[in-house]
C-alpha cells in the first residue's frame, strides 16, 4: 500500500492528503514525530520534513509541492494544477502564496506557537507572534474574498491546487479555533464548499490527544 | 521585449535569469526596489516579491518556481526540470531544498543581514545570524559534495533546475565573500562548471554600488 508520512497539524501533509483524496488514490497514514529525527525517516527525506510519500513500488517523493506535481503527472485522469500554461501558472502562484506567505505570516505564528512548540516541549506561546498571526489572517481572508468575487474557485473555474493549499492551511488554524469566519462571509462560503468535498472528510476526523478542536471544526454547516 | 523584474542579490531572480539564459530567451532586466512597494509593481504581483516575468504578450508570471515550471511548459526545446516523473521529482526536490532550506539557513542569515538590511536602512547585521549562516553553509556544501560524488549534476546526469537553484543561492553568497570554497573542493568543482556556462555569465558582471564583490567572484578559474 502507498504510505504518506505526516503530522496531523502539518498543513503541507494535509495538502497532500486532500490531493490524494481528489485523485481517488488509497494510502495509509503514518504519523512521524519529525522532531525526533529518526534515521529511517531521514533516509527517506534528508530534509527531515513531512509529508513524504512512498509509492507501492517503493518510489519516494518528498515536499508537498513536488508530491502534487508528481501526482498530476502520474495520475492525470483528474488534473489538480490545470490544463493550460496560464491556468497552471495561476494555480501554482496561489498555491505558493498559501504555502509560503500565508504559512509564514499566519500558520507559523499561531499553530506553531500554540501547538507545535508545546508538543516539542519548547515552552509557552509568544504573545507577539499570536497577535501578529491573528492580525495577518484577516488580510489573507480578504484576499480569498477578492478572488472568489470574480471566480468560482481561487484560481478560476475549476477546483485546483490553489484551493487545496489554502484550505490545508486554514484547516489547521480552524482546528485551533483561530479563524474569524464571521467577519469574512464570502471566504467562509468558499471554505464550506471545500469542506464538503469527500477528499476533505478524513481531515475533519483528525484528533490530537489533549487538544480538542472547536465544535464547528467538523461541522459542514459551521 | 520580455521583461524580468529583479533585484541583483535576490537568489530567486538569479534562478530565473539563469533559466532564461539556458533556454536562449532574450529579456530586459528591470531593477525593482521591492521594499518601496510601488503600486504598479504590486498590481503585477500582489505578493510584492521579485522575480516577476512579463512576457511580450503581456502575460505575467511571478514566483521563481512558478516561472521555471511555466518556461519548461512553454519553451520545452531545452527541458530544465527533466523528462521522467522520477527525474522531475528529484530535480524539484533539490530545487526546493535550495530555495527553502538553504535560503532560510544560509542566505537569509548572511545576504539579508550583510546587504539587504543596509539597503533598506534597517541597521547593522546581527552577529548571531552571521555566525549561524557561516556554520550552516558547510552542511549544505557537504550535501552538494555527497550528490556530485555519485552524479554528474546535482539531480542526475543532466544539468537541471536543481543546479540552477543551488548556484543561484551560492552566487549571492559568493558576491559577499561568504563561501568557504577551499574547504569543499568537490562542491567548488561543481560550481566552477556551472559558472562557466554562458547562462551564468551575465550574473558575473553584476555590480552593486558601494559593494564590490571579491576578486574571485567573476573569475572562472577561482
């Protein structure tokens, strides 16, 4: 069986889980405590990060963007990046926006501070980071609102890797209760549409011991 | 004419300059002071970062990885990412390694601290960052050595985006004199091979007012 090494609140792991689900590809999830830097895991990915996908053939692919490009090349029946150079550039631009900019400005300030630091025994959250994350998320939800005013999905007419990358980040923040959905109704409507997709369902069943998500996390009509 | 918005010591801009050169595509360079956040530039790329490529048709692509994927799709005569899914995954994995890991652990600690901060008027370099960068670069040069012991180029038999991404980062560090080449002769030999390519030549003529590169920077037999 295909195996995906992941951590529950890694947005990049979630991105690949959704992509595999959209493509209808079965896989087993293996939780990896990346901070333990296991030798066997470092042999799979010397960068020491999740996600890492191990195909049934034993072929190993790491880095969420590399995995998603690989999946679109090898399982093209349902394309996630798009079919024209311009459409693909737009889906990739927005996926990179959420993977890099949103992650640095929001997810690291909130999920890292509130959860990962604790799991790794690195102490209390830094309140300056929390404040920055809670401020920055509004700009990104405004950007989503701007995009879905003109488009059905973030990169255009079709659901794409852009939606997957954005929803993967937001789902981690939603787990810790940090998304001001009520202030951004159009972004909320877009997220509800992503959330109701079968590929997203397994993420809503995620559960971290000692850290219960808010009630609306798994609610499709939140 | 095709236009590339760049800054001289942006490794991501350099990556695209080399890629365009490898493909034999002409372009005009436009220096962009990204920290001034010009409205016209933000309209091209709301992320406010270089590189941004504007095609002769007016089509705009931003983010160095997105631009390189686009170039390989639209100008495939000379492929830079590879031709098989496994080869492409390896070239992309290593490009991501240098774009993300090397950049965060080395380039930001050294080039940002020594140059960008000064250009932006943000004060003196932080010595803890400089020390971290000067230590970390050795691990990455060791990794390059490990790769070229087994392979002709970083990702395999062919020169690829992996070499371009790595050399783009290293060329910025070389400009500020921070690469301990003598301690890593195999990595130095690989870099000399990249440096001698015609696509790399324009980078060696780069010059920042008030910041002269070391003599070996433009020397092919350094």
